[in-house]
């Protein structure tokens, strides 16, 4: 089976609008906990993430960054 053979349902904004505030909050909590858990992994903490120059337009600073710290930072920002 090739990747092109996989059929995924189309993403619809209508479906995402049906999520209750409690359900959305629960999903955010799960995501934040998962990011923090993964950020503590020894291999992740030793890994670097290279952000190329052209990503500055998305708000990311060019350079090599510690992946564990980036994931923990992302979890903090999502939780806020």
C-alpha cells in the first residue's frame, strides 16, 4: 500500500465548530500534558531542531534550538 492509497476524510470547519467548550478544554489539556511528557524524554532533550531562515515570517527565529525546550515552551503557550 502506498501513501497515495490512503483516503482521509476532508477537514471541515463545520465539524470543528460542533465541539463543546468542555471538550475543547479537555483536548487542550491532553495536548499540553503530552507535549510536556515528550519534552522530558532523554532523547528529545538531546535533540536539536533546525529552523531555517525563511520561517521568520511565521514568527520563528532562525537557528538550532533544543527540541525539549521548544516543546515545553509550546505547551506553556498553548496552556495560557
